[in-house]
């Protein structure tokens, strides 16, 4: 009897191990495919509902632990009726190309941003155009609180509302950190009523880092920092911007810093510009069409310093009293 029962025990244990393996796979990283340009009427569907929309894919990725992937079999325009679900799990969103697929807020809809990246999450967005986002506070196109990489994408025509970050708002606040990397991408025609038409990099008791590589920021506008506004929030944080092999052109500020505005209070802010071109940027009321450095650290290379002179007003390292904005 013992000889006959022994294989049965082994078989039972083997079946148990296989079953546990299946459970682990279903709770790990997964891939979700967007196969239509619908939006579920702007209503978030239930996980696993199978509607094939971008909204569905994000809901499903949030419900599955692990670094998920969202891919597309469609081209054209995904017209959004409401803000997409926040990205609250690590995910790579891989589009077919910025010229092939656009994610856009419906112009007839109420104001809302397109993407929100949760604190501490790692997200990659590639091969998309993100446009017409319109936040009432921070980040019209994207609001990032984690680690975000944008590659081979276009972020255009978004509005940061009252405060700032028309294209992207990067916020490492309350002792946290946020990292934004923009690679081989374009930010154009974004706007903010106050700070950072293209990008607002903001630390508040925390750390915020932006790296721009092989990219273009053009025709963005704000009161201060038409292209990028970099600040530590005045509360002891650290904000860093590094620009390499990139072009800033036609950006404008109603106040100061058409290309970049760098400002610090308690804490530190640093802008480093290497092998990049600043041309045709403008500041209408105060100064510095190219780069305005207000008590922070600015480190342009010789090439960058030469090219930024083509801006409406040459870059300056001066301190000017400026109006402050409500957070």
C-alpha cells in the first residue's frame, strides 16, 4: 500500500506547485492592448471588462501588480471625455509613434489634464502625441509625482491653468522626489498663466529633477519661464534641470525668462545647459529672453552661452523682486 500511495502523494504535490505558479503569474506584470480609439464615454470601466480602450488598459494595469505594458494596434485620435485614471502602478505605455496616435481632451469637455503619475511610480510614455489637456491648477498635459520618461513623443497645446506646468508639472514635494526625463521629444505650444509653459519643475521640501536630451521646446508661453520654470518652492527643497543637445526656440514670458527661469530660496536650484541652442525666445516685461537666473546656479557651456545671445534679451544672472503665486 505504501508503494502505491507514494506516487499519488508526489502527483498531488506537483499539481500544487503548478497551481501556485499560475497564481504568481496572474498577479505579476502583464501586457494590455488598446485596439480601438473609444473612451467608454469618459467613464472608467471595471477591471477586465474588455472594452479595448486606453481607459480600460490603464484600469487593468492599475489592478495588476508589477511593471505592466500597454501597447496599441490602432492609430488616429483617442478623444477623451474626462481625465484618464491616474497611473498608480509601474507601467510602460508604448504608442505607435507621435505622428500616428494622439491622445486629446475633447475640446467640448470640461477642463482636465491627460495623465497623472502617482507618487513613487515608474512610468514610460513613448510614441504618442498628448494634446489639449487643460488643468485648473498644475500640469495640463502630465502631472508627475514619480519617475517619468517621455521618449519619441509630442506634448503640445496643453494649458497649466492658474498655477503652471502647461505641458508637464514635475513635483517632488513633502520630502518625496520626482524625476522627469524627456528624450527625443517635442514640447510645443503649451501655456500657463503663471509658471512654466512647457515644464514646471517644482520641489517643496523634496527633490525634483528634470533631464532634457535631444529634444525641442518651442513656442511655449507663461508669465515666467516660457519653456521651463525651475524652483525649489522656497521651502528648502532641491530642483535640478539638465539640458543636453536640445533646442529652445520661440518660447515667451510675459514677465521674465522666455527660455528658462531658475529661482531659489532656502534650498537649491541648478540649471545646466550643454551643447544646446536658445534662439528667438523673449521676455516682454522684465528681462532674460534666454535664461533668467534668480539666486540659483546656472551652468551653460560656451556653445550654449553663444547661441542664447540670439534670444530677444540675453541671459542674465540677476535678482529681481517678482510677484509670488498662490500654490
